[in-house]
C-alpha cells in the first residue's frame, strides 16, 4: 500500500516527536478518494485495509509530529503539530516523496490545551477544498480520506470526531525555520535548510549560496501560488507563517472561502477582526511572511550579519515588482490578453473598480464576459462598463481574434467554485448521514472549467442577506 521512509527523523530530535496516532479499530472510512487510491494501488473496496493499516501499532514505530513555531496574526508563538501525525513519507514509483499525515490523529507533545482531535465537518471542508484547489490547477495538499473515528468530541456543541488523511510534498513551513532560528543553534538551522533543499529543491544545491537561493525560490513560488488564489477568488483566511509552506502548496483549509461579489476588503473569517487576511491583502501578508522567512535564515545566509541583511534585503526588495508582474499577467489572461504590457494594466484596474462598485460576482463576470452573455448581467446597461467593454475589445483585436482571446479566458476563469452556501449545505447533510449532495458538489467541482447544463443552481451566488451574515470559523 505505502512505501514508507522517515527521512525527517534524520534531523536533530528537537524537530519532531515520535508519536503514535490514536485511532480506534471501530473507525470507518467516511470518504475515500478513488483517484488517489489508484496511485497507492488500492481500491475503494479496501477501506478496511486502510483503517487496519493506520491502526496497526506495527506501522507506528516511527510516526512523528513536527515541531514548529510561527507568527499567528502577527504574534510569535511556539507551536508544533498539535493534532497531526505523519505516519510515513511515501516514496512513489517515480521516486517522489509525500508525507502521509493524519490530521486529528490525537494528542501530541505540542497539543498545548487542545484535544488533538478534529471534527467531521471541518475535515470534510478541508477534504473538499484541497480537492477543489487541485482541480482548479492550483498547488495544494491532497486528501486521501476522511475517517469517522467513532468519538464524539466537545466543541461549542458535541461533534463527530474525524481524521483527514492528508498528503503533501512536505509539511515544512516558514514556521519550521522560525522554530530553528529562535530555539535552535545555527547548526540546527543549517540542517533544516539543507534537508529542505535536498528534499524539495535539489536543483539549487550547487548554487553559490543555496540558502539565499531558497529564499528567492520560495518567494517566487509563494507569489505564484497566491496570485493563483487571486485568480479564482480564494481567501485563505489564516495566512500565518505556520500555514505558509516551503513547498508552496496551499494547505490548512480552516476559515477559507471563495468570494462571491468582488470586494478586495472581503473577510469571511470570524476571528479576523482587523481584516489582516482580507482578499485584497493577501499579497501584503505574503510579503510579511516571506520577511519572517528571511529573518529566520539571516544567521546562515552569510557569516557577517550586515552582509546577510544586505543579501536578504536585495531579494525582498524584488517582491513588489515580481508580484505586480505576475498578478497583472494573470489578470490580463482572465480578460483574454496574454501579453504582459504595463499599458494594459489600467484595463484590469478599471474593470475591478466597476465590479466592486456594482458588487458584481467575481467568477460569473469573467465567465459571462467570455461567453458574450452579459445581457443577463446588470453591467450591460452601465455606461462606464460599455466604455470599458469597447476599450477591451479594441485592445484584444489589436493582438488577436476574439475567439482566440476567449480560449485564453476559458483556461483561466473557472465556472464552478466552492460557493460557501453550497459547501455549508453539503457538509451539514453529509454529517447527518446523507453524503450524496457532498459527492455531487465534489464531482462538479472536479471539472470546474467545463460548463454543464442543468447545474445553474451551482453558478448562483447566495442572497445578499446570506452573504452579509455568512462567516467562516476555524471550526477545528
Ligand atoms: P491551524 O489553525 O489548524 O493551523 O492550527 C494552529 C495550531 O494549533 C497548530 O499547531 C495545530 O496543530 C494546533 N491545533 C489546532 N487544533 C488543535 C486541537 N484540536 N488540538 C491540539 N492542537 C490543535
Ligand atoms: Mg496550521
């Protein structure tokens, strides 16, 4: 089933704690990912085999929870996997390594006041979002299964306990480096740095300064990732440094959501009182997180502190320019233009301004634009929009045919997104035993760029009242 290795255990002991997951043999697989099962050579008929494997003490001699720290909402905290246990690093036939992690797998050394568990509803949300992001062609953790543990756990109300079997290229995060830098020696920091480079970016091993190259690469890859979030209207909701992965995979889907009406100030998370993680603030937060990464690396970038600062600053100083280029490149593709020309940037800004003013649905506006079906939308009569539309068409026709532009738009604009009201409804029904709506939603979102008749309900945003009241919770 799995071909496990435990390379993380070659790091100094302070980076992990050997931990057995707490899984009851009475646990049942609630959702199993057939596509991923195939990769592990087992089928959906082998559900019990998966549980037996995960329950077997024999397989837990080396399972571990990772230590890390991190800035949460701007404040530094010592953390670690409070409820996640890596049961092994699977090496696939292509020699690629993936952490197989049980989220909600029980108490660890780092659980602090938590119970080490996870609720069924929150793990169903994480499963759904990780798969949705993957099918939107955005780098993400994947989910092999949601297990219903048979426990009842205390939150605001009693909830079913559950475990998410999560797969990532690695769970090393900016917070892992902060932990090494704050609580370890420079040798520890060097060890996690070279381990990360060997595991994730072997192409930079031979660079003059691989540590600096790592900072540069992670910055670029994280920018690509967050630009992609902006493309589909995704708000992560808790972009803390412990949720910023070095492998640039989206993960830890807590209070995340997709926006409906375009609004850069939009926040859904009930705990984000200062709008730190608002939709339009994600680039600034990312830069802040990458700065923390740079700070953590300073002791080993160069022997001279001043030189380290100077070298790191030279990289961070590129952030705004790189972001701007990548962001507009992506936004221009959303309107069918694949040449990144600074003179075209106002075309993007003007459209977004109009969308904000008219409270237009982010996903549907781009979809209707490439369908030339704006009559169904309130913008078609708006004089500012008519002017913008003319300008847009003229600019497109300078470079290509409208048909070619629409092909580009089709690739970059999803039709179906995980709208909050649909997600909430499907999860509530699944928790109560009816998984059909959840599976239907997942099926639809597994092909988000393809229109299908008869699914108009899934295109519609919620009512304004729902949207105004809707909040997401960490709901752990
Ligand atoms: P998250 O918000 O899921 O990224 O979690 C932040 C930190 O809290 C991580 O260190 C988690 O492992 C920890 N944590 C979250 N929920 C629990 C829980 N129920 N029990 C123990 N630790 C938890
Ligand atoms: Mg986290």
